[in-house]
C-alpha cells in the first residue's frame, strides 16, 4: 500500500522522537485517509500496529482517533480485538483508551458492561484498560457512578502497580463529577486499597480534604 509506505517513510525520517511528532505525521496524511473507506482505515492502522513499534503505534492510534466521526456500532468489537492483540504496556493503553476507544464507548454505551471482563486478563495492560477507558467519561460525568466503583472493586487487589495506578487515576478524575461518592468510597475502602491507588485518587481533592483522608 503506497499510503502505508509513505507514512513509514515519514516515521523513519523523523528526527524529533516526541509523541507530537508522530501525531503530526498521522495528521499530515489526513486528507488521503479521509478518502478511504472505514474498513480500509482499519486495515491501514492494523498494518502499523502489527509492526509493534512505538512510533507506528502512536501514528495508528492518532489516525483512528481522527476518524471518530465515522465510527459505527461494530467499532467497539474491532477496538476490543485490537486491545487484546496489540495493547502491551501503559503508554499504548493510555493513548488508545483515553482517545479513540473511550469515544466509541460513549457513543455506544450499551457496551459499558463488557469492560468488566477485561479485569481478569493475564496481561496487566488489558486489566489497566478497564479503568483507563472510563477516565474521560467519568471526568465528564457521562457514566453511571456504579460502574466506576464496580471496576475499582474488581481491580482493588490486582498485584501490578500500573493497574493500581490506573484505577487510582480513574478515582481521581471521577472526583471532579462524583466528588462526594468518591470520597465516601475512599473512606470505606482505605484499609483494603493499595496505597499507590489511594494516593493517586486524592490528588485532585481540596488540600484539607486530602490531608484528612491521608490520616485515615
């Protein structure tokens, strides 16, 4: 595919290895990509993801996020399979979950209950994804708070510190729209929560409230 070759050529020529550089490469080809069918865009992104390289992964997730107005009801299943096949670490989890995947989840909320199954996966990045995908909708008050706390309960005893940080991050962002509920949850679970997650959850609370909770 000529378009894929052109994208890879730009990636290889990039002298600045910052994330923004690779996002800009994706945007450089936006007009050409807009002419493709959505199925062809999926195949282009998968070709990049299969290379299992950091730069190409960033480009792929930026390309598909830029196509968000074209998502359909089946997009969730496609993205879920990408998660299982390609998400390996915290950085690709966070990129995919807080951009493209959370967007399709908000558009098709009938899929929300499906993410609870992710917490049982053997790979930590998939388990972390169950919390991280909820961060943007939780921050904006777009989901049932019950699901937030159900996912946190399921991840509470996870042994991987990056999963702990992931659900702590979710609670921190949820506190913007569900402040009282998050504080209540923290008070009720302080003895069973990992301290990494607990401290993360406190970061956006008022200082006096944060100090009081730290004393528990």
